[in-house]
C-alpha cells in the first residue's frame, strides 16, 4: 500500500498551482505547506517557497514561536506509519523527543485558546480516537506544531498537560518555554478573544442529595456490620463465677449497642435533611424560567414548608405530567409523620413524653418499681429509644419511597435525566445559561505514553 505523496513531492509548477487554489489562512505563512516535518531536503524546499525570513526566528524568539506551523493530521499519520515501518527493520534507538508534565505555570484553558486562535481545531494524532459527543476521553485536546527546531506537541489530559519537545538544548526549562508562549498572547489577543466567546463557563459543585445519600448508606452499613442480633446478651450475675464472665460479655455488648444508638440517631437526624435536598434539587434543576429569573420568588419557594413545596412542584417546575397526590399516597403520609417528629430530633427539644423509657413511684426516698429492669437495659438499651437501627432503616426507606413517588409524576424523558442528576455526585452549573448538567463520568482514569527504545 503506497502512502499519498505530500505537496513537497509534487513538481514545482504543480505545487505553485495548488498554492494558488488553496491559500494558507494562517497568519504565519502565505502558503499551505502540507508537510512540515523537518529534514534538510524539506527545509530547503520551504525556503524556496516561503523564503528564509519565515524559517529564521528573531533572535529573542529562541523557540521559533512566530514560525510555528500547524501539521496536517494526514502528514502526521504518514510519518507515524513510516517511523513504525523503519523501526521494525532497524535496531532500537533512543527517543528524539523530550517530555514535560505540566500542572502549573500556565492555565490549560489559556494555552488551548492561544493554540486554537493560531491554528484552529486540535490536529494531534490522538484526536482520531476522541469521542466528540462526550467528555469521557483520556486526552481532551492535542495540538501538533512544527518549527525550524522540530515538532512540538501539546496534550491535555484530565490531570496534567504534556508537552513533547524537540531534543535540542534550547528546550531546557519548561517554565521559560511557557513564559515565552504567554508573552505572545498579546500579539494574538483579538483572535483569542473571539475563541473565548465560544466557551461555556461551568461551576462544578457537590450534589447535596448524593452526599447525604452516601453518608446515610455508609452509616447503615456500619449498623449492619455491628451484628447486634448475634451478640451474646449478658445475664444478671448471681455468683462470683458469673460476675467474671459477665464483665467481658457486658463490656462488648455495651460498646456495640452504644455505637448502634449513635449511628441510628445520626441517620434519623439526616433523613429529613436528605428528603429536603431531593425536593430542592428538583426545583433547582427543573424550575420554570420565570421562576428561576425571579430571585425573590425562587427563594420564597425553597423556604416553604416541605409539604407545600412537594404539593406545588408541578406549578413551578417544568416536565411534570401530574401533581403529587400528597394527601392520598401512603408514602407521602408516612413521610409527613416522619417530618412531624423532626423538630424534636434536630432541635433537641426537651419533652419527657417523647423520650420516656421507664416509670415508677417514690415514697419519700424509697423507690417503688412497677417492673424490674437489669444492668443491660439501664446501661445501654435505653439509649436506643427513638434511635434504634430499625427506626433508622425505616426513615431511610420512607425517603426512598417519597422520592420514587415524586419521580413517577415527571414525564419519561426528563425523568431519565433527573435520575442521572440525582445519582451523580459532581454536577455542573452554567450561570450564563442557567443550566445544570453532568460534566464528567463518575469514574476517573489516567494513563501515560511510554517513551524509550522498547516501547
């Protein structure tokens, strides 16, 4: 299979005719030099066509920034193919390029805007495999440029920039190289400004519903791991031998039951907040334009009682096919009962009726018991009152059921999008367009190219 010849391999007359038909749009050169891989033969050809002034950088332009040329991706593919064929029939040799990994010194967005202002869309070979319909890519953008010193590549990963530079002594300090690029910003400022106009600015924020969901489910897993049902419960000791064994059994049970009470109370206190975060997320993501644009109206809605907010979701949100039947559905009734008791838990209200765990009589200083309790009950079992694992799990399920019933009132297509939003930890917010979205996948991945004689 023969590779397509580049423009430099065409006869001189033919090349001139091609150049007249397709003039180079870039400011850097009046011609479209299709192949720019540096070699003595091709450099001479470029001098014949472009003139020596285009190849010889000014004395203070040691990186030849002004003469950078965008490399057509077809030429890159041809070169990679030739290099692989050559490598297959020759001894391994050391890589002719160096590599810098950059996380500071320049903002990735600024470098991208600069390169796009000069060279248009990214032209690096890795862009062949990029998914342009999704942000889930290893390499987000890649530029390849050529100058008299050789080829330079700029690759942007999720966690760093990589710069592949020619193996020549001038490329010794990445900070100096980046400074030279930034000093060229002013020269192409108007073009960079036009590129920036097409960018969307997003804020990435934590989804409060997802965060609370994760916390509660983690706590419920801790409860399950305590395995309270499998614990040996201590019996009230009656003999000296029973006292010795009682201490060990009692101590282990007391630690686990006390821990269970703490976790359960935490879950019960978080469950109402978790439910509110779900309703507020729906309002935030689905509010009608006239509601969202009126700050006072929007804030007034999210400050309403939770049951009022739920009842009116179909009024101030788009995408609802029907209203929430709050007074009819058992899921809503159970939720309402749970919310009625939230103040006692969240505000630490003192109400003996709410936390009574025993009752007895006194005659002066003499206690008269109605029924006897034991060490276990008075030491740690009483702490489970209103904070038992069963109650914690029930509150968790109540919020889940409420969310499921509310989602059923939303039309099919927006419901799918909302479910994705609800179950995503990191969300994006475009202030200018008043849009919420999912910017990245839930997984993280990174990789690196291997340079060397055997890779």
